[in-house]
C-alpha cells in the first residue's frame, strides 16, 4: 500500500512539473517589418539577402529577454527559396500569415518602419531624426489581429543615417513594450 501511494505521489509530482514547464513556454514569433532609413531604400530580410533590420533586431532582443522565441531569417530561408511569392517587399497579410504558418510561428508582427530627418539642432552641426513604426500583431492559427500598434522615436546626430538608425531603435524599444503587453493580455485570456 505504501508503495502504491509513493508511486502515485511521484507520478502526480512529475505531471505537475511537466505541466508547469508547458505553461511557461512562450510563443514563437516571426518579425516581418519593412524598414526605410533616411536617404536609403526600403528593405526587408524576406525580400533580399539582408539580415534583420535595426527595428527587428531591437524587437528580437527585447522579446528574447522576455522569454519569447524569435524565428530567425536563416530558419526560413528554405521556405522563401521554395516560394518566390514571399520575396516581395510589401508582403500582404495573407502571405505573411502563410509564411508564419510554414515557419511554425504562433504570432507574426507585420509592419513598416520609416526614419526621416528634420532640421538642424540650433547652434550645432547635429540633425534631428525621427522614426515611426506601425505594426499589427497577428495570431497565426486563426489570423486574428491581436493588436494594432505604433511607436515613435527620435535622435539627434551629426550623421543622418546613424541618427535615423538610433531613432528607429528608440521607436522599436517602445514598440517591443507594447507587443509584450499585448501578448501578456493574450496569455491571461
């Protein structure tokens, strides 16, 4: 009888540990944000051979810090090479969901990030730079938009390209906080 109780207790504790790990597992996210820095062309990793943009790299870093898994471009290269329709810059919502589904992502962040320069900072050789990001957080399994998001960032720098990158990074940090908030609300429901 003691042996039966011990075995039952061990199985119960083992199941509890397994369920707690399953509950703590965070979602897989693929980032599809086209970016345009000051005086540069619009770029997207899925449409060319470039890596993650400054926006996506910042988002990935912040989401990884929160325990989310980011699907890397290198893990999707084979899928993109097999279906050339994914290699367009302005990927549609349907195509982004299809790519996310084939990548086994739980969520996709689709959006655009643009940096622009403003006027010179008074009594300085620095230029004001601004960035704006608009994005949608979409659940892949049913295509439901979980959140419409936007963020802005700014910077002042002597080099407009570097200033634009800094502004994009600042906007992405703000956007990451909003994405995590939306994902946490989703996990509560």
